[in-house]
C-alpha cells in the first residue's frame, strides 16, 4: 500500500493501511447491533468504542478464544500446553508494555482502565463468552476474526485485534505489525450468513457442535462472494469442506496462483497446485516459522522431503518442483510474521479468511473462508504479494 499513518500506540509513522482505524470507523456507524467474534482483542480503543456503543443502547456481544479471555492480572506468564515458552512470555511482556503507560514496571487499575482491552470490557459488563461456554475446555481454536454490524455490514480479517497483528510490537520500534488483510463487505445477505454463525457460537455451539453448512454464494454489487465455515467432521466428503473449496478454486487456475500463507500443511492443496502448475504459474510464500517444518507443503514445491522428529515422512507426501514458479519466504521487518491466509487466482479470484491451509483449520477450529470473484480486489492482493516478495 502507498498509504501511511501514525501508529496510535508508538507514535511512529508507518507504511500500510490503518486496519484499526477501519474497524473503529465501522463500529462507530453501528446503531443497533455489533457482534464480534475474534480470537484475541488487545486494542484498547476498540474496547472503549464497544463500551461507548453498549452504553448508548447498542446490542454489543463478544466471543473470544478462551486462551485470551483474561485481563493482565489473570494473564499467564507461563506457557500453555503445546506453546513454546518464548511465545507465552513474549505475549505477556507485550501486554505489560502496552498497559504500563508510564513505564514504571507497575500496572495500576487506572492504566488497566485505559489500556487493558479485556478489563475495559469486563468493567462495563459487556456480554462476553469464549469457547469454554459449551462446558468443554475449548475444543479447537475459536479462530474467527469478524464483526457484524447492524445486520448489514461485515468486517472480515486475518488479523487479531492486537497491536502486534495490526500496528507492530509495542516495545519494538522497528516492528511494522504482522502482514494481514481486512475487508469490509456491505451486504445484508452476507451479514445474515455471518450472523447465523455468530448465533451458533452465542448459543455455546463451537467446533463440531455446530451443524455442517456447505459453501454459500452471495452477490454483492455484481461480484460473487462464496462463504464457508469450519470445522467439518471427518464424515463430510473432503471436497465439500473449506479446504475442498480452496482446492476447487486453485484447480480453476489457468494463468497464475499467488499464495501468501501463515501455515501450509494440507497435502491435498499442494497436490491441487501441482495439477494447476501444468497451466498456471504458481508462486507461494510461507511464514518462515512454518516454512521448513517437516509438515510444510512449501517443501513439496521445492522438491524437498523432510522427515519429522521420529524420522518419518508424512504419508502421501508428494514433492514436485514447479519449473515456472517460485516458492519461499516473505521479506518482513524483524519480529513480524506473515499472518496472511490468501491466494490470488488468475488476477481475478481471491481466497481469504481466518482459515489457515491446514487440517486443524478444516476439522477442528471455528474459522471462516471467503472466495471473492472480483478483479479490483484481486489487484489489491496481488499488490500485497508483490510488496512481500
């Protein structure tokens, strides 16, 4: 993007679009309802505006992932299961830096009231649940990142509502935020589809407790948008799942595929690219943290096989080396990650959402996937792909 703006938390001018600014502008228009389903909210200005709207009589409801449903006092400084020490410790340190306004190492209630998003929501008694609402310890991840406003507009994103996902790490001036995208769709039929998903979550139905719904297509201003939610059970034919929709869209490629992915671990999607590569140029970049793990399908595109820690190669592994294509890592500021989950097909279709290209996203997590059939949208995403290349 040629845009630049001043990061409200660090006061530095940075390139890119102000995604938080877009979210705030949309929320400020709300007259009746705001339904938020986001894995993590740490941006205080968003929390403050939700409170303001709630106090003005707007029906505000928030669904979070249980790992992030706590204020700084309840935030763990110790790793959770399956998390690396550094990730959890970094998250805690970032939260302290954000909330400790005067930098004295002490967190006061006054600072929490200004900067601790969850504390702000809790104090105002905003209706808020997480994926333990169904009595479980949380099934997969509640990985959504969407907001439905007044039953007519939907904000959809790959970004969590946190400083590091949107602006940059609070204590790291060189950080520019994780690479993410955001769309605003003004459409009552689209809002209805997302409101249905929200209603299921609000009833405490997460993961496999939700009914299966296949892909649905709506037309917005003459453009087709196809939406699907995860997870699907293993009993559902794979072609009918969200990953099946990605595969079908990849298979339609005649000229080009450009994919920027946080995780790429679903073998069948690499296989679909392999077939498409006979007609189309295939270019893929994957977040460096995950690019060269044994399960990464980027390795297939490099013609490389890596066994896992037990020296076992994944079943069905099929390395190939596209001769007309590129596969690699993005160029990003230190500490920032490629958090995108998008692909552009033939400069015309965009695959977008909270949905990573993995088995877990397909079969365990609460996710959304949108395929947009529109040249202008495709051009924007191709520009982002070029910027990261």
